[in-house]
């Protein structure tokens, strides 16, 4: 019954076509719980979220079209 809200969020987001990743820090058991779509989880920045770091600056080259 505790995980019902997680399943509801995953179901609703998938029905609307979204992919999600959920991070929970220091819940009932100490540690980090990560859930979501498997193909999206490789792009999740856990350390930046946990330690509240600023996102990395990424310098993209200017496109020839612009």
C-alpha cells in the first residue's frame, strides 16, 4: 500500500507519454531510492541532486544553420 502513489505516478506519466525518474533520499531505510524508466535512468545526475550542486556548464558549438 505504501508504493501505491509511486505506481499511480508512473502509470499517469506513461499514459501521457512522459518518461520519468524519481529520486528519494533517506526515506524509511537510509540511502537513496531511484525509480523510473530504465532507459532514462542513465541520464539522472544523482550526486548533483543529492549534494545540491549546480548543473555542469556545457558549451555547445554554434550551428552552421544559424
